[in-house]
């Protein structure tokens, strides 16, 4: 997680429908992990718990 401000903006292309515009916006937000970061920041997590969580994720990735 970083402490950067994120402005995800999408502009309407010529001949594009509103549904497609919304789909592109959703995809961009998902790619930049805006929603996940918001959910992570909703509650305080102790630094030691963050470390423990990262260590566990690394271990799981290495086992694959």
C-alpha cells in the first residue's frame, strides 16, 4: 500500500456506450487496486500483524 492519491478517470470515446465506459472504468479501478486499498485502510492493522501476513503470503506463494 502506498500513500499516493489516485484519480482514476476515463473519458467517453466516440461511438462508445455508457455501459462500455463504466466497464472500462471498473477495470481500471480493479487494476490499480483502489477498492482493495480502501478496504485495507478501513481498520488499523498493527505493523507486526502486517509483517506476519506478508510472511504467510510469501510462504504460500513459494509452495506453489
